[in-house]
C-alpha cells in the first residue's frame, strides 16, 4: 500500500513538474538554466525520478516515514504550483 500511495503522489509530482517547467515563468526559467548547467537538459526530471525511487525503496522496506515525507513533498509541490499559476501579482 505504501508503494501505491507514493506512486500516485509521484504521478502528481511529475505532472506538476512538467506544468511548471512549461509555464515559462521567469523564476522557473532561471532555475531551469541552473539545473541545465549542472545536471544537463533533463536534470530536474532526473532529480524528481531519483526522489521517487528512493521513496519507493524506503516504502518497500516498510518505512511509514518515507510515505509521510514524500506526501509532504507532494503538498509542497502543490503549494508552489498554486502560487505560480494563481498568483497574478
């Protein structure tokens, strides 16, 4: 069950990640440039993927804290996406 919850959160995280990268917001464009210099053109996706895999590995070991931390991370991504898309000031 833990892995399934993390998997669903991961789908949401990747969807929000893609939407934020395609938004062309100045802050995202600057962050994307920094990631490209350090990790290559898909560096932010790689980082997101490794976080998902790590959370799933820990969840497979029966660690409820992995589910809690990844869920909190997903909520933080939701909050960031909300601010990015709905704050028009």
